[in-house]
C-alpha cells in the first residue's frame, strides 16, 4: 500500500519507519527542502545504528530505506491510499493542510491526523468530504512505542475506523479506541501526573527531586514527573496542558502551572535546553532528594489517586472502554499498572475516601471524586 506522511520531524519520520517496516511504500513530504534532507540523513543514521547494534540486518535496513522517499513536492502524495499528517499542533495550520489534501488526494484516500490534543472533528470540518478523516495518534518515538490511539471524528464513516484499526494491527501496533475529547485517553488521564506534582511543588511541600523519587521509589514509575517533563520539553508539555485546559472549558483539574509557564518563557525547556526543573549543565550539582518515607508515601498516594480519579472519569464519561484505558496507560506512557486495575487493588472505597479527604481540605472542584469511584464504592460496601 502506498502511504504519505506530512511532516518530516521526529514524529513524521518515526511513523514513516513504522509503515515502511510493515512493507508500505512511504512518501514523506515537508515544505522545507532543508528539513527533507536532514530527515533523510537522520533516518539513514538510525538504520546504521540499529544495524551496528545487531537489531537490524543490513538487508532489512536497506529494504526499509528503499521503501521511503523524502520529498518537498506536495503533489507527490497524490497516489497514496492513506495520508497521515504529523505537523505542528495548531488547528488552523492543520485545517489548511487538510483543505489542500482534498485537492490532490483520490476520493478513496483515507486522511489521518496525528494530533495529540486537538479536536479531530474540527480538523475534519475543514474538508468537503470529512467522512474519510480520523485520528491516528502515535506516541514518540513511534518505532518503539506500541500504542496508537484511534479517534473517530463526529463525521467519520464507521468503515474507515474499522479499516484504521486493522491497519494499526498490521503495523504491529496496539490500537485503542478513544472518543474525540480533549487529550483523548493518554493525554487526558496522564495530566495529574504532571499537574498534581506541580501543585505539590507550588505549595512548597517538596522539591522536584523528592517528588520524582516518591513516584519511582514507591510507585514503580520509570521516570518521575519533573524528569519526564524535562525530557518531553516544557514547550511541548505546557502546550498540551494549555490545549486540554481550553478545550475542556477550563476544567480545574487541567489548569496549567505558572511555575511551568515561567520555565517556558525563560527558555528553560528541559534537557534539550540544558535547564528545566533540573540543571543539566556539566558543572551543575546533582539534586539530592529527601528520603523521608512518610513524605514520599504521601506524595505518591496523592498523585496516584488523582490519576485513578481521572481514569475513572474517562470511563464514567465514555471516553474509552475500561480495557483500553488501562492498556493506553501501560503501553502509551509505560505506567507500571493500569490505573483502574490499581484502583481495584487499593480498593475503590479507599480511593473515594482519599479523594474526599483532599476535597474536604481544599474545597476545590479539582479534587471532586469521580462518580464512577463513588458508585462502585457504594456497590462494594458491605
């Protein structure tokens, strides 16, 4: 199958690698000729590295490279059966691209967006034939991460979605279905991992190193929230938070942090900039977290119950099925357990109690208990 990718950045090139690895003929378009050359060189370097490490044979690497071409010519996408857009997270830019796509793509061609937080319905609305538009949200790095969120727009033809799910499986990825709501599954449910950690920091209860240690040491998370935000980049993480906050009509749980906004405005974008919550410059001293067990447990439990509450709300409001929510968090962001399974392990009644305790103290809607937790706690009560 011939496929097209719009955008030659890390995500677009990564998706191209996935599709070419599954046998597709892939054309990667970027309107910046210099970016096209850099992307092609970067992919060749990646294949060389994988070959040197013994993960790819020379034959496999050469075959994959032969199935991808990088072009600065938009019309080169005209014969594709599927085109995936992977460009900047700005609605008006994406809408303009989809309007242009309709002028060159065949009527049978499926059009997908890799948006992480924008409305797929709004993107599809730019098209004369929106029934062929849907979301395919890959996670970075696309060749490594197993999850792909499949998001129908309000206008999407059902047959298109069935085909999309089938394609994702053929690519060796794990599809999960999500409603077209702010952040879909992962970027919605994961928000408290960052926002509650930032709240704890803003209250002066603990520093980033102590909060990170609590989540890795007591929770088994691979990275703490501050190390992860620094790794993602604050320009990216803050933009997603802002987007989800606006799109959810200023839901208090998704309210951005002034502390993170300051980092963005200062250009302290995290690891890639040499400074973020942590200082990555060679002469910088290593941070020393507190090893206070009681403090660590408090931090871990508070962030965890907020995550569980968010997952419970996603289930309550039909954002996704229970299995897909837990699968999304373990395969999309490598959580040690599915959050709803974790809730059952702790006890949904205990989770509801913990949320009520936070609400009673703060009296903020941010800490309201999910109806799903409340209902299930009552059902399980003796």
